[in-house]
C-alpha cells in the first residue's frame, strides 16, 4: 500500500497495473493536494528505495517528450525534506505552462520541468531548416519549370499576335499606297487647270478693284456723310455684278486654291500615315524575327508601360479607314470642281456698262445735292456770325446796365447807413424816408438779380450760337470733303474702268 502511494501513476506506471483510463494531468499552478507525501512534516519510515522507471512499448527516447509527461511542476514536491527550500506557488511568464516560480536555495535554481526539457530537445532536434530547404528546392524547380513553360506559351501567343498585326499593317499599307497614287495624280491635273483659269481671271480684277477702291474712298468721308445713299448702293451693286460676272472664274479660282491646299494636306496626311505604317511594319517584322538567342537584345528599363501617345486598336482601325475615306472624299471634290471649270461664262459686259452708267448718274446726283447743301450751310453760317455779334453787343449792354444799377445800390446803401448809425436817440425812427430807402434798396437788388439772369441767358445763347457755328463749319468741311471724294477722286479712279470691248477681248 505504501509502494502504491509513493509511485506516481502518471510518470512511472506499475507493470502489474494496467491504466485503462486516460490520465488526467494537472493544470499549471494547481496543487495535487494530499497525494504529495512531502506535503506534511517529516515522519520516520517514509523514505522508500528507488524504483526503476518503466516506459511503455514503442515509447520515444527518454530525452524526447513522453506520453506520461505533465506540464505541472507540483509533482516534484516541496517540503521539509529534500533539496527544495520552502516556497509558495505563483505565476511567472518565464516558466511557460509550469506555473512554478523558480525556487532558489544554496545549491541550485530550478526553472523548467522535465517535460519542458524534453519538449525543448524535440524542438532542437527537429530538422526544420533542412526540410524547408528540400521543400524549397522542389517547389522552386517546379515553379521555374512552370514559369518557363508559361513564358514559352506567352511568347508563342505574342508571335501569333505579331503575325496578325503584320497582316493588318500590310493590308492597310497597300490601301494607303493606292490612295496616295490617286491623290497625287489628281493634284497634277488640278494644277494644270488652275494655270489656265488664272489667265482667264486676270482681266476681271480691274473693274472689281475700281469699285472696291471707290467704296474705300467713300469711307474717308466724315461721319455725317457716311450714309448709304444711292451712289453707295450703286457701287455695292456694281461690286456684286462684277462678282457675278467673274464668279465662274475668280470664285472658282479661290475654290481651286482651297481645293489644292486640301489636296496637298490630304496627300501630306496620307504620306505621314504611309510612313508611320512602314516604320511600324519594319519594327514589327524585326520584333517577330527576334528570339531569346538573338545578339541584339538589351535591357530597356521602364518600357513595360503604355506610352503617353498610345491609342486603342479600335481607334487605330477607325483612323486608318477614316484617313483613306477623307482622302477619297477630297479627291472626288477636286474632280467635281474640275468639271465645273468647263462651264460656259455668261457675257456680262453689257451689265457692267449699264451698272457703271447707273453708278455715275447716282454719283452726279449726290454731288449736286451736296453742293446745294454746302451753299445753304454757308448762308446759315453768315447769319449765325451776325447773330453772335448781336448777342455779344447785348451782353455788353447788359453788363453796362448792371454797373449803373450797382452804383444806385451803393447810393441807397450809403443813405441807409447814415440814417441807421448817425441819427441819435429818438431821431432814429422809422419815418417815410426810411421806408422809401428800404423799398428802393429792395427794388435795386431785384433789378440787379434780373439783369444777372438776363446776362446768363444771353451768355447761354451765345454759347449755343458758338456751338452751332462750330457745327456749321464742321458740316461745311464735311461736305467739301465729300465733294472732293465724289467729284474729283472717284472720277479719276473710274476713268480707268474697262470698256465692254476690252472685257470681251480678254
């Protein structure tokens, strides 16, 4: 019974006893209670001889963790007998799950349990780095093989895409070349027709230049005469008729110039497109011929990105088709314009002559009316000058009259001053003379104010007359300027108007 008491069933099981139930282990920090023989004071006869530890069959080596190991340190026992000093249980992070505070005496310091020592041995002996190296080697070789297989697949797919791209580029390059040849031929033909058209348009520049110069000269008139009179209307009609006559020539020439610029722009655009496609075709062919064994391979850091000017495939296809379509549209417009050059020109020389006569008649009417108006303005100016002289004489008369009234005001004030301050005591009374002087002073003041008001009115009238004089002089100068333009300068310019015979002769 004593032997059974001193034998730990969890660590050293007896061979005669078969443990059928699963052992229950103590949790760190819990006490085993009265099972510890050293929990009570020493009693003689308790010490037993050593017993050999028996391990179950198939147990790991003794330096490795055993199935019967416990994480509690209370099985070591602490009492009055043994190498352990008295102490008390406490929690400590250093002891892990033992729950035993290190006990220190004069012989040793205890920190870990036997189970912890065996677990540490297992941790040290486990070849973690070696297994990890083997696994890393196997996985790495497998990953590298998969990576190269994927790289080969990606490269094959890229080569297919490059071949497809080369076919598309070749197709569009041929289309662009055909369009470029057509627009170049159209430019040569249109240039020949333009040369012939310039000779026909040259003679029509003179009448239009004369009409436009007449209109430009009439814009130099002063502001009151900048009116849309009959002469102005006829000159505008003359320009319109000249434009109608030369519409087929000069306007068509402008259209030809514009069309030529459009043709050249279209040719330049299609040439740029062709050049870009040739460069791209050359680059893609070179890329398709490159292999990992090529000797022209270099590192180019930062190229695995979309360039700033990169476009989408849809836009590229749209641009290619639209570029060719735009060039074809411009070429068809040029062909239609060349067909319009063969249109017969209506003979408008008689209309030009009639319109020139209408313009000259309207200018003569305008000159006659302006001369009459200028004569009337000069008469009004003479009358205005006489009125100015009369009003200035009136102002001088009013000022002289005001000076006389001021003298009378001084007389009345002097009399009132003497009577107010020189008469003593009761003599300073309000007699009839005093009332008469005050009434006289009041009347003199009213008269003076009335004269001042009349002087102001006269000066206002004189200012208006002076302003009217300036307006008349300005109008006379304006009319003389208009007469000089319509009667002299326009006549000299219109003397160079070509006759119908000259126009018809070309």
